[in-house]
C-alpha cells in the first residue's frame, strides 16, 4: 500500500473526500433487497424455457427450414429483451440501495456574499 504523509493513498484519495453527514438516519431496507435477492432465479426461470425451445429446434433437426429459423430468431429477440429488463431491474435495485445508504457530504462550498443591488 502506498503511503502519503503517513496515511494510505486509498484513504487519502477516496475516503478523505466524502464524510458521512452527521445526524443522518439510514432508511430501512425494503422491497429492493427482496427483489435483488430473487433476480438470479428470475433470470434463470425466464431464460430456461426460451433456451429449451431454441436448443430443441437445433438438436432435433439436421437442417433448419425458414419457419424454424424464424422461431429461433424470435426466441432470441424475446430472450435478449428479457435479459435487458432483468438487468435494468437489478440496476434500479442497486440505485435504491445506494440512495437509502448513509448520506455523504463533500467539501463545503461557501456561497458568495449577497448583493441586493444586483437583484433590482
């Protein structure tokens, strides 16, 4: 670990920037954790039927006719769309978890002095 003035570089660069906001109470976890823990099961239960259809068509036929290819492409389209929605749900859960976490405050920003003559 690299040391800078007796402190580790990680602590100096990352942890020194943001401090926990004093007096902030953390929100209790809710539906986001329940849903986030179920995402792997949801992913597999949605993927398995479509993958089974695609694999059964591939392994049961030597040559594929246009109707079978169309079914495969439609299943792939639904599968990729499903993966997108499951991924977006996971990202949404992570965002809610981060928002419910402890509040951090950066360096204070002093406002300029108020000039009443400029407001007229």
